[in-house]
C-alpha cells in the first residue's frame, strides 16, 4: 500500500511534516537551490530552514562515488511546529500568517485537518475571521474541542457545494425575470442539510443555575403568600404577583400601576390597576385579585351547570370595559400613553394600542371536581380571545414546570425518531 504524500510525526519536541512527492525529491532540492520555497497542499510554506531530514541526500552521502544509492522511502521531513507546554506552536512563516496556532499533543491529525479540496488552507480560513489565536484540543479555555474541529472538517464546503452556491446566486437573479426549470436554491439547501448537523447553541447553560435559583425563589414566595394571604395588603399582593407574571412571560418588558385611561362614554378618567407593555410597545391589561381560598367555580349548580364565582364575572367585565376604552382611544391614546410612560421606557419607544387583551389572575382550582374543572376550561377557552383567566394553581404549576425543565437540561432537543419501547 503506497504511503501518503503528506503525513505528520512527532520527534525531538517538534511536530514534523513528512512530504513524499509523486516523483522523487530532486525537484524540491532544485527549487530550494534556486531560492524558491515549497507550498504543500496550499497550506504549508516550506523552506530549506525547516528541513530536518532528507533521506535521498543522506543515502547519497553514505554511498561511495561508484555506488548507486537506493532509497526505500524517498521523503523530506520539515519541522513545522515547536513544543510549547501541552501544545505544539506552529511557525507563523510555515502557515503564512501571524495569528498563533496551537495544536494539542494528543491530536492525531492527517493532512485533511489543515487543507481542504482545491488546496484551501482551513487554518487560513479560520484566521481570516479575525481570531486572536487558534487553539485545537486540550484544556485551554479558548480551545476548539477536537470532536468539534473534526465536525467542522466534515462540513467544510466542497467544490460541489460551491458550484451549487454559485447556481443559487445566479438563480436568485434569473428567477426575477423568468422561471428556471431547476430550483438551484432548493438543491443547495438540501445538499447543505445532508452534510451538516444542526446543534442547539444552549445559550442558557452559563446562566441556568441563576435561573433555577430565580424560579425556585418565585415558587417559594408564591407558596408562602398563598399560605398567609391575610398578611399581605392588596396593593403589595398585586405588585408581587405581577413580577411573577413578568418572569413567566418574557414578552412583557414593563408593568405600570394606576395608569390613567379616558372613558369617552362618561367623559371622565378611569385608572387601570396594571398595564403591561411588551417589547413591541403593545399594551395589555391585567387584573389581580387575592384568592381568599375561594374556588374559581361555585359548588352550586344552575340548570345542571356550575357557574363561575361572582368576583370572576365582575373582574372579567371590568377588564372588558378597559379594553373597549383603550380601543376607542386609538392613536390619541397611543400618543398620550407614550408621553406619559415614555420616560420609563427605552429611548424612542412608542406605545401601541392594537387589539389589546386582558389577563385575570384570581381564585384557586386545586379543589375543583372533574365536572367543575371541565366547565371552567369551557369558560376559559370561550373568553381566551379577549380575557385569559389564570388561577393561582395555574401559576404554581407553570413555575414548577419551568423549574423542572431548567433542572433537566437544555431547552432545545431533537425529537426522537420513534417512541421508546414500553
């Protein structure tokens, strides 16, 4: 079996490149004698100063003047990296750029680690991204793990992929004027999907322990509040519950209490207990009532159906009126609320009143019978387009679910191909 044209070995605290030209090595020596360098695989810039072994030259020197020198392995060996602790540090002049490149001693590279098809330097491409240094493998905190580096190599664009890319770019322009028979962009996407593996970045990993502590505290606080409702005033209760709502609904960036609202019907001003503002400037209304140990549905029946508690009906009606007043206020209300609330929002932020919705937080659902629970769900779903009804047991369950998921691991995972065997 023929030996590879390029391979690597470690000797005398050096990382060495072994080069076996297709023909003999004489033409390489001739290049060096002319003062020319040698470029191997479009990546390694080699000179006589890097040469540490020349088997043909050594064989010729060992043979007599009248003898023919035979070389079993006509190869040239170049020192391309020097030992530096647990790593080998590449010579900048060998790679053709100044960015430090370190390779861990345990790595077992072949030439494909450094050179792509068409003699493209992979390290040169990484350097073009502006990295301060390139570290492959080992314990260095900035190191690219070897498995990840190998995955990068498998996904490095091939000449076929580059041709697909060119076709896709041309097709994007041509498709504006005519409909080509081949969808080059779809072919490119399908090819890239086959060659690459999507990996969730797991952005929350560094902060997961803080998130666990945050949600655990919120859960414990809510449990303590529910166990001692009488020890908290209505106003303080609302402030603490709305913070939990903001925690469970990241879309909202701010809550305002006691917000003035124009009632055009009565030509007077009302006050919304709590107005929520989302990241786009849209507003929603939330009403928060202490549960007082009351179930959300009454135990008594009316015509064979359980009715919601009277406070819930009143609260839903109040929120519905607030929503109607907001919608009628329109652009004038947007300008007023932007001027009123703007100093406490990001610079240039505008309040928008576009089909606002309501949220009602009240009551308990942990003691409902199956029939009561089913009828409560019917009420909740019927009103969901306008008012979302949330019980305190719903809040407890949501906090617990988020906490369990944070403790279990990343938020994004690939679905299995089939259910596990029973």
